């Protein structure tokens, strides 16, 4: 068997230590002591070899604009939307492309090779969408990008918004987005969810809705999405993002809702970095964490992934694009400190994200799958999150894309013992 690249002594997430042979852009063999030689061999020395990280929720169109034209002083979602409305008036395709590719390179250096980005389709020129569709094409040889047509100002927030959404789907957006809790009325919110499912079926696209991203316990569009899933038969194609109000529902309603969600089997995305800072802003004390019920969704067997959401934009002025930071925040905010729970948080930024993006057999460390892998400076998932481990090697499409040397700590002076 011919191979172009062999990784020796890599530790998989199940703890087994194996060699991995790659030919061109495919994994062709995984076993202990593979009798295969290749022009390039990398000795992993027992470090963790994982499938790449999956960024299931980000806004690349607004990435790297923090402070433009002004800082979000209140720190609220709504001031963020106002600032973005000012900033997007000067948006150009070149501007979107430059910032998006810069953010993607930053994420790829942290081992992210699959990304779902929302593109605001509330402005008449559809500049954000056109820019991100151009980026999807420009980067496809090293990173996979899905683009969501996201009506930031509401599908019914202005007369032209519904037709802009349809135009975005005709131009090639992969996913239909929405924001029912931001529509002008509750009825508009419900109507928008019905319309999103209708459009997804008409254009054969996935669904990913910003759903109930608010502390209001009366914001209950998740049940509308779940009902649509049950009636339409769609489930794995559908994702509810944020659902932070689920953290504010009383337990009686939450219990009833969880039963419906288990029937609907849609995917969930939590964005703990952003929602721990955006939500709870109208509370004095006690102050809500503003994150959905990640642990309970996971315990119910539903697919949960974690997204970065924003990198230095009007909603979140921090962020490096490293999904291990997101997983680490989830461990804290969602109180997932048990051993299996920490591992689950790692899985939510890898396999869980892949399921949300519907990557199917295009993802995973298995023979016959595309050769996309990361090597971490850690021996297992716990150590990866504990140390926010350096991603030493990123292999994309069978080739080394990025290498990073971990920092070395040297003590000097006399004996500290
Ligand atoms: Fe978002």
C-alpha cells in the first residue's frame, strides 16, 4: 500500500496508540505498528490525535471590527445590533473577505477545519453574503465553510427582508437562518419559524436559527421549532442556536419542553463565551449565567455543539478563535466538571459540531475518510482543555497546513527545590 504521510504513535481519543497512514487526501490505514513507509513520517510520541475542531457558530462578516465605529459600552446584544447596523453601512466585499479570511486563518492555526458562519442578509446589497460566498470558494482547498443566510434585523423587520432571504438562497447560501425573538411581535416570530422551514424544504437547505437568545422566560420559539421538526420529519438538518431563554424557563415548562425536544431530535449550539457576557445584563443579583441547559440536553442524548460566535466584534470585544477556550468556558459555566462531562465538552467542539454541520462521512479519524487531523500537545481530552493545549500540527486534505511549537519554560538561577 502506498502512503504519502504516516503519523507514528498517535493517541486517539479512545486511548489507543496507533499509526495512521494517509495517501493523497484520504486516511488509508490505522493500526499499531503499520508496516507502511512514506516519504514523510511524523512521530507523534503518544500525543492526542483528533479529528479537527468544528466551528459550528460564528459571524465572520462582523469579525475583527470591535470598536468600529464605537465600542459596545453596555455590553448588551441590542447595543451590539445597533453598532453593527452603523458598521455595515460601510461594508464592502473586499472588507468582508479580508477580515473573514484573516479570522479563518487564525482558527485554522488552532486546528479548526470546518466552519459554519452566519452572514447578515438584512442589507439591500447582500454584501456580507456575497463576501462570504466568495470566501467559501477561496478557502475550499484548506478549510470547509458553510454560509447561513441570517436575517439579523428580522425576517419581517423591514418590508424587503423576506425577499432578501430568498435572494440569498438563490445565490447559494447553505443554510436558512432566523432570529424569531428579535422579530417585532411574537406572532411575527412564530411566522418566521414556519417560513424558515418552508424555505429550507423548497430550496433543500439546512436550518440554523438564532433561537430565544434573550433572558426573557416568555421567549418560547424553541417549542415552535421542535413542533416543525416533528411535523416535517426534519431533525438532523435543523439546529437551534443559543436558546439562552431555556436557562430562564421554570422547571415545570422545561421538563415538558425537554420531552418535545427528545422527539424532535434537532441539534443545539451553545456559545458560552459570548452568552456569559451578553446575557444577564438587566439582572442585578442574583445574575443569570444566560446559557442554555447544555448539561441536561447532553444527558438527554441530544446533539450539542459549542461555537465561538464572535471574534472581536460589536457583541464581544475579545476572542482568539480557539475552540478549546470555548470548551473550557462550557466546563465552567455549564458546571460540566465530571470526568465524562469534560470529555463531552471536547466532543462538542469536534464530533458534536460535525454532526450539527451534517458532515457525515466527510469527518472522523477512520479509514476511508478525508485526511483532516490535528495533533495536540496533550495526551487526552482532559489535558487538552486543562492546558488549552497547543495544536502542534494541523493536517488538512492530507497535507501539513500549520505547525506550532509550544512555548518552552526555562527556570534560571539557583536550585528552587
Ligand atoms: Fe450568533
